[in-house]
């Protein structure tokens, strides 16, 4: 079965420092991977996705993610964190081929400290 | 403005009552989804629809029902059979192919007492 894991419930980082939010996946076939961000009491917003091509994917708000097939990971990164980046981040993977269903991780709360 | 709307933002009901949550999109998307979000549990799929007049159960469909009579609308009914209905409900849509991301509504917070 397809699955995605976010091993950290919370990540704390100082403003200006680089940040990483981890995601690992288990899929059969080609992995279609997504990152979303959720601010309090709001819906999710799409950040970036990996479908094929370059392993380094650039997205919104200065975020990027590195697809690593050998480690089955898709970690979200940003070179310099902002306090406004503090939010809940979700990794997601396409479910079985042929369906429009996605599996979401449990989320990682990012806290950027001033 | 194109987007996906959910109403109301907050909803309060007494136990034993059915309640319907609205979800409308004007993005011309084929696929629509309902998720439930509880603290510490991420998003869990309730129902999804890949095309008008068709929908499939997700992982936690018991106690919920949906309809998809129009492309732009995907209402969710929380029935009295749902044992723990208090949660944050999110509706989403996507173009309808696997490589496209989902667009989410602002959510409805349902409280049942």
C-alpha cells in the first residue's frame, strides 16, 4: 500500500537559519509527491510537487524539496527561515495509479523562533 | 475570483441531528474531496468524487454521505450515525489527473454537543 511518513511532529528553528521538514514515502510505481502548508484555522495551500525530472523542486515562498529515490525521501527545505513560515506542513503522495486519491502524512508543525 | 468555498465557517449542532456542509468550486475541476482533520491525526479522506454523478468512499466514510449532482458542488452530510462528528472538515478539488495538486477550501469547524 502507498504510504507517507513525517517522522517529526514538530521542528523548531531560529529565524534566518535553514530549515528542513522530513518526509519519506513508500509507493509502487512512480511517486507523485506534494507538499502543502496550513496556517491556523485555514485550508491547506499547495507549495510544490515532484512528478518527474529534476530532483530539486522549487516552489512557493522560497521553499524547495529534494527528491531522493534511493532513500525514498522528499524533504522540504528553505535556506533562511522566517517567523511567518511557522505553520503545519503536510507531505502527500498519490495513491494507486489510476485513482485521483492522495495519502497525507500526519503533519509537522514548524516553529520559527525570532 | 476562482476558488473553492465552504460554508459556514463554524457550525453547531445538537447530538442526533443530521447536518450538511456545503462545498462549491468554480475552478471547473472534475475531482472533489472531503477530508476530516483532528488534532494530531493529519487529514483523513471521507469521500471523493472523480466525476459528476460518481463518488467513492474514503478511509472513514461511515456516518457520512455525499452527492455529486453538479460539477461545482459536493455537499457532505454528517449523519447522526457518526459517533464523533466534532472536527474540522476540509473540502478540496483538483483538475482530475494524478499529477495535479489539490485546491482546498477554508474549512468548516463542526461542533456537536
